[in-house]
C-alpha cells in the first residue's frame, strides 16, 4: 500500500472521535507506519488504518487506546490532546531560540597527510600564510560568545589543527579570560601525527577533548590516509593511547569515513574500534564536497552500496550486544533520540529547518564565515553560496541575518518541502540544503534522485523493522537513547 493511495474518509458513519494530523508509509510487506506531528509512531496493518480513517474503531479496541494515547485521535475523554500535541511540538523546536552552540575555528589549512578522499583543499605544511591570525581569531571569538546558546563548544579544525597549536592556546585562554555566563567546552580535531606530551598536558589543564580519525585496520587506514613515512595508522594508535593516558578515556573520540575501499570491511572496521577500546562507531558516508569531488572519490559508490555496508555493520553490532559486548552506532543513536524523545539532539544533517548556521558555524582561517563545515568545503572548490560573512568586515547581525543563511533555512523546513511534507519519516529526517545545492543545484533538491533521502529512508525503515521483529533489538535501541 502506497502512502499516495486515496482513502475515502466519509465512506461509513463516524464514531465519536476526531482525527489528528498524521502521515503513513509502507514499512514492510504487510505493515504500515503512522507518524504524527511530533514523531510519535504506530505500526499497524492496512485494515486498522482503514478503520481509523473511516471512524470504525471501537473505544474498547486496544488499537483505539494506543492511537489515542499517541495523539492520532481524540475524543470527549481527551479534549486536552490538542494542547498536549502543541506543547510537544513547541518542545521539539525549542532549540531555535538558543542558537548557535558549535563554533568551528579553522586554525590552519596546513596538513602533512594527503588523504585522497579529503573534503578540504589542504595546503602543504610549510605554508604559514594559511594559518589563522590572532586578529581573525579574536574577531571570531567575539561572534562565538555573542551566541544566544548558553553552551558554547569551540572546535579547532584544519588541515591539521595542531600545526598551529600556539593559536589554539591563545583562543582557549582568551575565551576563559573573558567574563561570560557561557558553559565553554573545547575540542581539537586532529590526526594525532604531531601530538606530544606537552600538547596533551596543556589539554588536560584546560579540559580540551581530542577528536581523531580512525578508518579501520592498518592497511585500510593507511590507504585512506597516506602520509610521508607510510605510518599514518601507527601514529594514530600511538596518539590515541598517549591521549588516553594523559587525558583519560572519555576525553578521546574517533571518526571514520567510508571510502569505496571500506565497503567490503564493516566487521573489520568495527573490530578495530573494539580492539582500541571505543564503545561506539559512526559508520559515516563520504560527502560530496571539496577535494572529494575534485579527485572523483565521491562517485565510487552510491547510497545503495553504502546502505549494504551500514546494514552489515549494524547486524554485527546487534550480535555483539546480544553476546554481551556493549557497543553502538552513533548515527542510529541520534535517529533513535529523534524517534523517542521530544528534544532535538541538534545534529546538523537531521534538523528541520537545517542546522546550518543555527546549530553550527565555521570561521575559516582567512576570516570568512560559513554556515557549516560542509559549506566551507564547498567554498574550497570555488562555490561560496553558503559564505555568510567575514569577521573582519561584517557585524554579528549582518552575518547571521545574511540572505546566504536565511534563504536556505527558509527552504529547508522539511514540513513544507515537496515530498518531505507527506513523508511519514519527516520528523526524524533533515533537509540538507548544502548537500542538495552541491548535487542538484538548489536548496531543496530532487528527492527521488537524492542519495541523502535514499540513504536516510533506508535507515529509518531498517530501524523500525528491526525493532518490530526482535524484542532484543527494541530494548537495545532504547538503551542507546541514554
């Protein structure tokens, strides 16, 4: 049954209840999923849906009670249902009043790696002119601390950010010196090739987290992330261990990127994370931005191939948990939070309106401000569609009221976007204008051709089907929300 099929709402006499807005879609061969305005869901059969919309359900029917409790219908006993639905909807959008929490500083474009999938047009490590200056850093910090959000995370990026560690120290100390009521946190994104004890002792004093890249076992990691000396993997593992020794295990995290070479090794990649004492992994696809397009690495696999990789990885993770090893997949846990809670986790790619600018913003080494990290990567290829200002030229108001930010935000409200507005999974998804501009040439994109949509739709159906078919998986996924 397709969600586009027509249902005659007035075919039979009505019972004494009223329908609240909802959408529905196919889930499995004999199952449909219904979702309401705030993402509460109900999995059922076609006959129950028809009885619901034809007002044939009896109050004693367990389906009736479940649908009433989840705000798909209301009756004289639940006249407050519309008010409760309104409160839940406002809660989901509450984050919009407290933007922007993540502020990324590109302190250098220099890098001593030469990753073929890199999304940044990196510069060689001897070109100091590609470092952020103290003047640009101070102007960027002024903007970051003006954010309405009470929680400000400053993340240092590159290139290789540690090649300009003196500026990182300058920004951290200046941020802490200023009298502010913000809750400050700091993260250094680094490949760890140049990390040392002195750097990590400084990070320990100032509570700075370390985020690194680990793409899998040695051969795969070195293929994805080559560097002079061919010891990228060894340097990464050495850096992870040293960072944990000095900072503690909870202060170090890792990300992987799924290249074409990665697709055959989901279990091996997961095992690498387990062997290095990580308790989660982000099975992250390659993004169509920057240097990744230039080197044609993005076109080496599509959404279907990536989803097979993701699904095999997820099945392995489920079995690991079934056998007593606690381990989770990060992206899935974000989606589960959107399904089961009314507080948006604030992940940029899964926000509506989009999280660009209002969840995260990035200050480039030269002072240019972009609506997201992906926007900056796109600009490296000459497309500055999402450049929202310059810290040396523009005020806070000019930057965050820029048409280059407001226009894509307006068009990225998925509830009013074509096809998104009738999709049962809209509440759990996002509407990524940067991706669709890069691939399709406009902010909304052509949904039937969008790998972003195809990938997320596959994940959503997989999650619900696995929860419906296996009570262990349902309990496991619920535990990932914590």
